[in-house]
């Protein structure tokens, strides 16, 4: 039996799934998380993703919604990551130096470049993202395809 493809999911995928059904692309992002639960893809993640999801403005300070909504979303996000079967990748000097190269070569923010570096150096087949800075280098990182998530349009899993 062959192993499922290794995929790194950018923070943008989790945020869109968490904000379903309001967020653009939320259905395909939820579906991608369902693929991971079924073992169709092996998801890699770093601690940076957790911190970015909980700290993302739509999660911690949703416009037009009471603060209580944000305070409810934050622990749900933390619980989701704590209960997940994702493979957590430790980040060190090697990833930081590669991220610096990517940021320089592709005019990318440091955190976005770090996600790309982690995915590349961890042997991922793809990095799924909704971030245009990452998507602009879709085929420019050897061995890594940066693309929008591939899940179906009929998700059933709530992010709660």
C-alpha cells in the first residue's frame, strides 16, 4: 500500500475552514481537512500555524460580531489542533535560513516564506494555500507545488 501524499496546509486554509460557511473557499478547505481525517493526505503542520490561526484578525476580532464570538472561536481552534493527527514539524535554523532565501528571492513576507520552507524541506508534495504571496511562486520551488486546496465542494465536517 502506498503512503498518502504529504501536504502542508498554510494558515489561510485553516482560517477559511474555521470561518465556514462565510469565508471564501471555506467549503474546499473543510473538505481538505476531511481528506486528512480519512487518511487520503498526510498533513504536516508547524506551531506557527496554530499561533497564526488563533491570532488571525477574523478569528480574534471578527468585524461586526461581538467579542464573545471571537472568545468562543479561539479555544475551538486550539482544541482542534490538539486533537488532530497532523504531523508536527519542528522549525530550526535550517528552515529559517531557507525561508530567508525564499523571502529574498520571491519578495515574500517572512512567515509566508517560512511555511514554504517547512513544506519544501519536509518533503511535501504540495503546499495548499489561499495566500497570493505563496501562490505566485506555485512552480518555482523545486519539488513543491504551491496551490489552492483540492478538496471537494461538498464538505460535512464542522470545524468545531
